[in-house]
C-alpha cells in the first residue's frame, strides 16, 4: 500500500493506494465523525472508480494493527455475497480441473516423431 496524500487534488481517491478495487480512508482523530467520513470516502471511491471502500479508524492508544476497518452494512453484505460467489466458482473450477486430470491420466503419451536421416 502507498499513501496517496494530496496527489489527486479535488479528485481525492482516498488515503491509501495500491489496493486494487478498493478506496481506503484513514482516520486518527480525537472525535469520530462517521457520517462525514463515510460520505467523503464514498465520493472518493466514485472518483477512484472502485467498487469497495472503507474507513480505517486508528483506536486511541492501540497499535495500528488493531485499527477498525469499517464499511456500511450494505457494503458488508454485498462483500460477503461476493466472497460466497467466488468460493462457489473456485469449487467448480477445482472440480473441473480434477475431472480433466482424471480424463487425461489414462491416455498414452503422444507418439514421438523421429527425425529423418
């Protein structure tokens, strides 16, 4: 991940770049302003043309690794449904690969062509 800073000016694309498909906004403030943060981050996701967005909120007095990763319930449900669909697709692909391996495991090797002398 890389910090975007103010490189996009009025077309802000969130604080962190380098995460394909995501717009991420980081916050480390005394007071929470979730509605404001969500509104701005959603706009930044539109600027960035990303499907997913979240606010990363550092908890006071805690390590960065313990920060909150927050998105709307609607987005969370959509993400979970998307992940379930990907899992189904992976399962189908694995079954197809296994079937192909089984189909080809009994075949004789193709004949070798001998060079003419």
